[in-house]
């Protein structure tokens, strides 16, 4: 219930206000002095304070400032018998939501209280969203217990508190952008923008315009000035994914930004200043790209001030069951799924797979299985057929027997275990089907 603390040394006025506000459904607390109000604020949950200016042991306007410093979420409405402009101005400067002249409060108190609670609700909602965002992008949301992923998280946590440039390396799908977001959200720049762009998604000309911005008339179609992502990231973090795809001339311009904090827009002659942190990522081996002339050596050493290599999923197989369970819960919620658990056989099979697309591939497979499942327990048979045919790294699992077994399993799934119907689809005798089920130990 929403709570209001009324502070006034006149008992009759407190009782009148309390009676009016109780009829609106509010929980009312009362205090006759600053001291008694402080005791209540320490012990009770209070959302709104209505305080007289003149109190036996203090001034309500000054007490408003104390309340806002100690309890920022509490709103304060100051009540005065004199309605002086100076009191009202000072109250607002001290953080009061508003002030009322006694005598007017009976008419205005209800709508003003309602507005104050609207603000309280809005601030609570903002705090809730901020908490969700911080949890979404915190390192605690990176799932895994393997030594490899723990080491990467430990390095990222340490560098997050600094302004150092970070280079994230690793195969596609290992979670480089997730790490970049976590580094930003645990940095001193967390309240500023996190701006991300994939360098491989644009031509050289468009990428330059996107990064540096342009002046009107700089090229055909540039009808007005455009802010670049460098400006958008000012004060915050710029994440350049697939930086190995950037052309050498743009690499030179980026190097200048890192060294001087200055850049020149396309079509502009004077430079602009920017203060941003750079996090770059690549799935390429940049040292090899340097040898072939595709990447600047000076930029590489500037980027790799702090390098973190994210492990592929095949090197952290102990995390597969944890990740699968996490995505099961996520897609049960998103897709209205009713899958209760993953079978031991399925988890064993998942650990055998190569997962060339890493965590991203595992996530996509889990989503597909949850969507197609009818609830209950997910088993190895729920894996897409090409995953069921794949065995471990040493055995590709493409023998005739393994293919035949997988096909029979698939048909039995389609017929929901009806062996007579399955035999017709397979165009074999029912006795032959039973023999093969026994031979391949199909459950």
C-alpha cells in the first residue's frame, strides 16, 4: 500500500489531512516533529512526505533537503501557513515535489498527491528497467563454469574499470558482443551510449560515413549533415565488430582517432573532438592479415592494448549442459514451451558435436527444439537430423548403418511410434522393421 507521512505539530490539521487521504486508500503515518519523523523514516516504508514549514525542532524546507539526500525515492510536498514565495522557491531548490499554502490544501491535496505518486511510479519503473538492463549485460549473465570462460570473464572484469582499448578475438558465435556490452556496463561510462557496428556489413564508403558522419553535399545523396557513430558514442563506448574487414585507409583514420581523439567528417575540413572508448572484435588472425597487407600493424598494436580470446564451445564442453539448460528456460518463456528437462542421452550427444557456430549455434538449435517439442523431455531424437548423424570429431557418423538408424528413428517420430505405419512408409515388412529396431537398439 502507498504510504504517506504527515509532519505537523497541529494535531487537528494532521487528523484532517489523514482522514482525507485515508479515504483515497493511502496508508497514513503521522509525526509532530523532525525528530519523530526521522524515527519513522528509519523504521517504516514511506513514499510521500507532507511536511509543515515551521516545526518545533526544525524547518520543513531544510528537512526536505535532508530527506531527499537520505531517501531520494521519497517525494516531499511542503505545507506553509504563509505561502511565501521565498519558502516555495527554496523548497523546490531543496528537491520538493511542490508546496501548498494551508487553506488551499483541502482542494489541491488529492490531485497533487496523485501527481506525486505518478512520479514515484515512473521513477520506480525506471529503476526496475535500469536493474534489468544492468543484469542483462552484467558478467553474471555470461553462462559457464569452465576454466576457459572463467579466465576470459576475469580478464574482462579487470579491464572494464579502465579506459583501455580492448581487442576481443575468437571464432564466430563465441559471444564477443556480449563481452563488449558487459565491459561497457561495468565501466565508468555505463551511463553513456554503447554503439555497435559490424564492419563487414557495409561497403568502404558507407562505413566511413556511418563512422565519421558527413556534411551535406559531401557526395550524391548527402542532402543534410549526418552525425557519425563516433559522435553518438561520445562519452561512451564504440564497439567495432569484425574490424578485420575494415579497409586499410579507414584503419588509418581510426588510428588517428585513437591517438588524438580527433576525426574529420566526410566533406568537412576541420576536425572534431571525441571522447570514447573503443572495443574491437574479430574472428580473423590479425597477425596473419598484417603479413598479407590487409591490416595495419600500427593499428593492431594500438588495438591489442588488452586482448581477450574467447574460447570456442568445443574447448568448454563442460558448459554445454549449463548453456542448454539456460536456453531451455529462456525459450520455454519466449515460445510458450512446456519442455520439462533435457535427457541424459541428448546432453551426451550434444557434448559430442563440433558446434562450429559455437554458443550462437547451440542457442539456435535449442530454440528450434523447444518450438517443435510437444512438451515433456527433450531427447536425442529431437535434434535436427543432421546433428543426429554427426558423431564426434573422430567419427563423422556417416556410415550406412548410422544413416539407416537415424532414418528409422525419424519415421518412428513422424508416426508417433506406430510401427505398422512406419513399415509402410519405409516400404519394408513389419518383421524387418522389428528386426532393425532390435539390431540398432532403437527405443
